[in-house]
């Protein structure tokens, strides 16, 4: 089939072009080839992990839930073996980074189970993702979306609503990246706020029966995020707080004009 890295690059370009069927075929064939190969090298094991992860995502995009679930289960085994190989080769940092990918993989597996209507299984995957990557915001809002989609109610989402409120408050402040407002947690993907705030507003609708404590906390969190967005738009809050803090640390400790007048003697 050719060099695995070249094949991966090629089918990823097809994904970008919207050619999902051929992308799935190529990712599936590469996965099967590498999975069945005995005595895989470290590089080949890494390519297997990438191919299976891509395959699960492509099949999700094609709404092939059963197939995506199967690819995700194979990915769990392949990733564990890859982490072991990295560690046995003395690549500790690389092994830690590969192990952290479990969070993204568990989120993806949860999305698929939710689309199958398996709420309990989906919630279990997102709980695992949070244990690996505690600041992954998607792993906190997906449960409410799943409750709404599957149960048509948030009556049983009290703990999930409270957890979402707390994580949103803990990973601030709000940042503006281009024209988009985001939360940028440490060690986790950025979370755009546009659609999330729309979703939270809908989840606060009494008809969805979100329990009172979760509703109060989420409403307070929503208002604070909206306040920060308004402050950024008005120029009263830095658009990128971390960048501004870094710039502030570079400010000279002595005022130039005072120094030039000899005022620091």
C-alpha cells in the first residue's frame, strides 16, 4: 500500500476535500494491514494509532456508528501498546503525550454511543476523558447535550450541570481569537463560546427540567461569560489575558523618562 505516512497524508487531504468514502477505504485498509503485521516497529505502531483514530472519526462523520465504535475499541488496544513501546524505548515525554490522547479518543467514543442512544455508555466515556484531561470542556458539556437528545429532558443531569458550571468558571478568562470568543484551558483544546452559550440558554428553559441548583449555577456562569465578552468588546478587558500578562512582565521596571532625569539614583 506504500509508506504509511504518505497514505495518511493522502487520505487526510481527501477528508479536507469532502471525499469521505475513499478516505474511509484507505484508512480502513491501512489499519487492517498494520494491525495484522507481526513485530511492528515503533513507527508502524504509531501509524496504526493514527490510522485507527482517523478511521473512527471518518466513520463518525459518515454516521456509521457501529463501525466507528469498533474502530474506537481497536484504537484503545493499539494506543496502549504504543505507549508501552514508547516507554520501553526511553521516550517518556512522548509516551505521556500519547497517553493523554486517550481523553480525545474517549470523547469521540462517547459521541458515537450517544448517537446510538446509549446514554449510560456515553456518560462513562466522557467520565474517563475527564479523568485523563480534567480541563477538557467538551467532556463536560456533552453530557447535557446527550441528556437532552436521548431523554428529551435534563431532569437527571443535576451533577453534569453543576460540573459544567464549575469547569467553565475555573478555566477562564474569556479570550478573543479573531472574531471568536473562546475559553483556552491549560492542557486541553480551546472551547468556542458562541454555540455553547446558545446551548446553555436553551438548557435553562424550565421545560427541560434541569434541577434547581444546576440551573442557578449555570445561569450565573452564563452571565459571567457574557459579561466578559461585553468587556472585551468594550476594550475594558484584554482580548487575550495570557498574552497580556506575558507582555506586562516585559514592561521595564523603571520609567524611561524618570531614568533620563536621573530620578533613580
